[in-house]
């Protein structure tokens, strides 16, 4: 992890737990040298399998020269395999057969065992030695060897890596797995029980996980004692350090994202880096631990709901007078934030969206850091296309890419429109977590794309300038176009309703690309569908209907519905409000690029927006489109603060 500012930090006098077994002396020494009080609690032992038919069959095939590639995963496994090979053959024979095969060592541990045996002819996978680097090794060292029909043997360490198996099978390899040992709780679980007690009593500052099995075994022990939930809560308030991506992935699966992942997968590096960043990590942890406290209180209380009903944001949605103008910002949780970029350097965007705890952390910490009057669900517009049967990918260069739908009747007829109740359950779970973790008076906004913007993504496969596919379908096959729009609305209605059910206090519908249409096309091809969506979502919570480039048809845009109309920056706010009518609330509309200017200029432009809104009830301050990744974080904080101060109406009765 690269952090910009280095703070003076150490582990001096802090009690920490390490679960390492084999290298326990090493980690203990390192921690002691840094002044920490280490509690070493071995969490697993490797028990060699007495019988393993797969091992016997491998040995036979290996000596017969029938194994094309051997992947060695662990030091212990490699040692056990060499021992097994030596049972009926001498060292020379074993060396000889190794020299003939292609052998890959996953990292330094199996490589060191091979070297100690006297073998040199193998490839060593580079750090962090995940399945991806194994595949890279195959592609680079083995010059893209064709694996079709080849026999690949994998020495297994506990659970197989499903991704590796899948990648090998995709290349046509016949994979053979060789289990050699199983991982169990240590015979003496005393130290582990003691460590668990210290964690439960919150007497530990950091826990170090150096192997994925440690997590599994620790939780198994907790479960046996009926302490699983308490342990989860206690750990959510303790700094969790991980040695590498595999361990971090296991931690995420257990609902405990690592607070720190070592930049290199070695014990010394892990310990040193945690010591170096300890103070900063602790600060971040105390900021985010309220999220995980939400595990304890997921119920939304009626009293809190009432409090929220009286919030400035929801009042403004209802056009009731407010003491100051509420403000939130589109894309307030995103790449302009250092803390977000840090999370993203470890987790791909889609995975972030699909991990409720992480999504909740992003949403809540953005709202808290900026002091906005509402939070927005961290997710993405496009997730809904997956349950519709399409493939979704985010690439660093080209942004989102969708594939699987052609602009034909056949293709569109095949789109799945079943209720995304289960397929997108992670979104609703994220909403529940966010709702429980946000301050009770801060409303949470759920969202979806509008039918037109969704249709254009589905048809263009990504961002577009001309919307050629979209408009051509519209003009050439209007029936098929309406079928597509209809299908999209059929999925979006339950999607938004589930978000509301899970605790969203308002929803926003983003029609980000609708401005590419003429007013007439909007009326004929879009309006009826947006209207159906908004009507069917109902009026349990306010609906914000946002679009960009809507100035030429704002009246019609409003006709489609919404309690609040989101205005982009290409029209002045007073003019827009006149067009949509004063019987609806408005949201907007500072140009997001203004935040990249200097602060005084930004304040001046923000004041203009407030002045154009007058003090009329029903204005929510926002940008005319999402925050740009280049925006200085301090400007965003300053803007929210400025809006609160300048709009404060001391004479307000509310
Ligand atoms: O803070 C928030 O506003 C909440 C989260 C949010 C995201 N996307 C996160 C995101 C919301 C509300 C969206 C909506 C969204 N997604 C829209 C409508 C809003 C708008 O800008 O008009 C659109 C068009 C998308 C589709 C999308 N998602 C694009 C075009 C991109 C890539 C380009 C870009 O702006 O980053 C994304 C990815 C995306 N969605 C990111 C974020 C924070 C960046 C991903 C990353 O971390 O690399």
C-alpha cells in the first residue's frame, strides 16, 4: 500500500496477535524488535495424509513421464511430495524425472525446498504468487505453452484455487490434483483460545493473518464456543492485517475486509509496514468501525425514521421550508478521494460494488467526511445488466463495457426480466448496512439508471458519442425499441423497490445520456417509459429524476415524473425552475469543473446558484453532473461547508 504522508508511528507497547505456526519464531522476533507485545497463537497444523490415491497415481504417472506440468503450491507440500517420491526410488531417479518435467514453484517456499534438494530446473512464480502470476509464468516463462490435452498436476494446499483450475481447464488442460496433507486446528488449542479471549475483550490492537486457514480455523473455534458473532464484532473493531491477496480475499468472504495488506507477501514486510502506518491505520479504523457496529443493529427504528423525515434533505424534497439548503454531490464517493483510491488499489470496482461491507464503508465515509445532508448508495448504474443476461466489465482505459445484446428483435426478446431480488441481493444488503451505519438523521439515496440511459449502454456496449446503434434501432424498429425499454422498466421497478424496502429514503433515476435526443424523440421514445418507471416505483419515498442535456425539453422531462427534478449545468437554475414549474423541487446545478478552480471562484459560482434558487423551498444543492476524479478533495469539503453557511436562514421558523 502506498501512502503519501509518512507519520511517525510504531507498535511500541501495543499488544498484538499473530496466528502464524511454522514461522512463529520469526514473527515473534520481528514484533519484539519493534517494541510490541506479541501473543503468538498458532491457528493450524498440517497433518500429512496417510492414504492418498491421487498421490499414488501421480507418482506412477510422473515416473512414466506422463505429467507435462507440475505446480507446487507450498513448502510443506513440496517436502511431502519429495518424501513420497523417495519411498520407492533413489534421489538420482527423482532428480532425473524432475529434470524432464516442467515444474512451477508458487513463490519462495516451495522453491527453497526444491533448491535444498538440489534441483534448479523450475520456474518460480513472482509475487504476490496468486493464481494470476501462475498463469503469467506459464505465458511468459513457458512462452505461452499450449496446454490443450496436456496433463497438469497441482500439489494442493487445503482448498484448491478455483480460479486457477478454471483458467487451466479453459486452456484445455487435464488437471490432476494431489492432496498431501490436511489443515486442522493445532493439537493444543490453548494459545488460540487465549488469543481469542484477548480479542473479544478488545485488548488487542492488531491481528496478523498470514494464511487463509487461520481465519477459517479461528472462526471454527469461535463457532464451537458459540462466539462467532461476538468475534466478528470484536475483530471489526481491531486492526486486521493481511499478508497478501489470498488472505485478504478470505477475510472479505468472512465479512471482515483487511485494514492493511502487505505490499509484499513476507512476514517481515507485513510487520514492518503495519508498524510504520500504525497510527494512521488506527485513525482510519476508528472512523470506519462504526460501519461494522451496524452488524449489531440492522433494524431501522421508527424513531430514527421520524428523525429522518424531518431532515433538511427530505423536507426540501417535499418543498417544505428548511433552515439551510441541503447539499449532496453526485459521485461524492469516488476517485477524487484518497481513501477511495486506496481501497480501489486493492479491490476491483465490480468486487467493491458486490461486497456490501466495503460499499457501505465507501458511502458512509464519504458522507461523513464531506458532511453532506444525504448519502448515496455506492454501486453502479450498470449492475442490473448482469441479471438481464449480459456480461459487464470495467476496464481502466475504456470504462464500462457490456456485451451480449444485439440491436435485433431476437436478441432483445432473450433479455431476462425476472425480479432481481436474489441476483442483486448484495445491493440491498449494502443498503441495509449503510442505513444502519449512517447517522439516523442522514437520509440514504438509492438509485438506478433511467430506461433510456440503460438502453443506450446495452446497445452501444459502453460510452458513446453518437448513439448510433441506439438511435438506429429507435428509428428503424420502433417496436423492438419499445420492447427493450419495456423490459428495462420491468426490471428496474422491483430493483428500486427492493432498495426502498432495504432502507433507501429516496431514489434517484439517472438519465445521463438522454440529452443526445431531440425534444420530439424524447417525447415519443422515452417519456412513456420513464413515466411508467416513476409511477410504478410509487410514492413511498421521493423520486429524484435527473438528466443531463435536458434543457431543450425540460417541460417534457418533468412530465415524465419525479418529486425533484435534477438539473444539469447547461441551463441557469432559475430558468430551469421556471420551465419545470415551481410545484416541483429542483436539484442542482453547479458545473463540476468549477470545483477544479480556486476556492474563491468556486464560492462565487456556488453563491450564484443559491441566488438563482432564491430562498424558495424545494432546492437541493448539487452539481450539474458527477464530481470529476481530478477534483481537489479540500475543495469538495469547502464547498459543502460554504453552502451550509451561506444559505443559513436565521429567520427560518423550521
Ligand atoms: O457517489 C456516488 O454518486 C455513488 C456511486 C455511483 C457510481 N456510479 C460509482 C462509480 C453512482 C450513482 C454511479 C452512477 C453511474 N454509473 C452513472 C450515472 C451518473 C452519471 O455520471 O451520469 C453512469 C453513467 C455510470 C456508468 C459508469 N460507471 C461509468 C461511465 C463509469 C466509468 C467512468 C467514470 O466516470 O468513472 C463507471 C464506473 C464508476 N461508477 C466509478 C465510480 C466511483 C469509477 C470506478 C473506479 O473506481 O474506477
